[in-house]
C-alpha cells in the first residue's frame, strides 16, 4: 500500500493489550464487556481484535457499521446502542441481536417486524439516571413497558436494563448512581417475577468504579469504547496511571506532512474580517515567526485544540478545512517541507479521523 498522509497508525499490540486488560478487570467482578467500535468507525481490524480477545458483544450506535461487521462474517452478537429510529426497525431485526430501547412505539414495531422475520430480538430498556440523554425518566412508565414486553411481545425478549452517563449531562458514574440502577433492576425483577440477565451500568467512565473497588454488586455488564480504543481519558482527565489500569493510551497516532515552511508575520496583514468558518479569532502580534503548514485540516480531525503534537516546542496556531498552521520557532527540530509530524489522538479527533475518506489507516 502506498503511504499517504494524513495517516492514522493503529498499534494493534497496544489495542489488544487494552481489550484483554479490560475484559480481565471486568471479568473479576463478573462483568461482561460489550466492545463499542463506533469511536473507530467500526474499523474491521479493530472489530476483529475485539471479537478475538473475547468481548461478549460488538456494539455500535450506527446500524450501517453493524451491517458491515455482519457482512464481514465477524461472529459475535451485535448490539445497537443508539435508540433505533422507527425507520430502521427492519434493519434492527435483520442485523442486530440486541438493542437499547426507550420508546414503546418502537418496541411494538420491533415485535411486529421480528414476528415477520421469524426472529427473537433481545432488548435492554434504558433508564435516564440524570444525564438527560436517552432513557425513561419516569421509572413507573419503564416498569409498565417492561410488563408489556414480558406479557404481550412474543418476539421481543427483555434481557435487562441499562443506563448511560456522562455523554450529555457530564454526570459522573459514582457508586450511588450505579446503585440506583441496581435498585431499579430489583424493582423491575419484582414486577416481572423473574431475574434480569443484564444490568448494564454504562460505558468507559463506569470502569473507574472497578479501579477504585467500589462497583456496586448487581452491575454485570458494561459497554466500553474509549477505555479500550484509547484509554486516554483515564490518564488525561482522571489521573489514573497506566501501571494501575493496564490500559495504554498509545493505540492511535496521526501523522501529517509539512507542505510549507516559511518565516512569516504572526499578525494577519490587512483588514481583519472572518475566517473560513465565519469566526473572528484573536491573533497575537509576536513579530516574525517560523511557521509550517500541514496538509491536514478540520475536515480530517474537526477539533484543532484536541490535537497534541509529539514534538517539543511546537504550537498549533489554527486551522482551516484542509490546513493546519503551526509555529515552530521554539521547536527542537528544524522543520522542512516533506517532514512528518506526529500527534496524539483523543476520542473527539479519533471519531472524525477514522471517518474521513482522505485519511489513510495503517496497522503497525
Ligand atoms: C458510545 C456509547 C457507549 C460507549 O462509550 P465509551 O465512552 O466510548 O465507552 C456506551 N453506551 C452507549 C449508549 C453509547 O452511546
């Protein structure tokens, strides 16, 4: 394969180490791991690695990604983790083994479609515990829906309940929050007169309860993406060290090529109006500076502030759709046209980089 830039390199050894470490940490507490692949745009090598290392299910928010995984013949139960659209009910039944649900109308449509296709579809009802994204806010309503599935929907199997925390409302999955979910599971079990198979206590952030040893009993399933794919937030946001977690943050790197290296003013010359995206950024006059231009821009990674250069003394000044502008006056390296710069990748840049057709993916 011809090498092209920008280029994302995936360190498969570190990735597999992360998957195994995560399954191990969770397994010790009797917790199953659904490997969430949407953060890496369901890259098939990444998905295969998750399947090989033994995740319980492969999960994504997007049905097209799960379809590709199914067509690739990856032999794992597939879980849709975004509440399905009414318009995708047919695909949910034909492609997915599990889905997360919060609307009775959708559940009724799924039951009908599963009946048509002669299938039994497994669902997890989502409870909103305060993060205010998906899930039942009214828990009595949730119990009524659970009873309707149990008593009236022949082709839908209610396997459990779950919650999502941290994605919209930034709610931290502390012990009390997760205990609330376990208590709710017990209420539903009482209403149904049987045990639930799955109590799905969230995502990457909930694993910190295992690091700290205060995961409530009763949580037996987590849906983990970032913590396996990147492990960046544990170290960068929460201060856990790799030695404590066994999770490496060095799975992905993005490389870009220098297309221009020149000494230029730091302050734009002329009448300042708007940038490429209609914004009015502030510019600081620091005189003439050595600057480089990269053949990579917002279309590739979206968030300029989230790129972390690995070279010392390199400062990212800004970007437009297809260019990134850096000040390298204080850098150790003497940058020239054709040089390659490397950056760390975090979740916000990973989702765009792996989704961008112009970015080459390589496995190292
Ligand atoms: C994205 C997502 C996850 C995984 O989140 P990570 O923070 O990447 O672990 C889990 N559950 C739901 C419902 C999601 O949308």
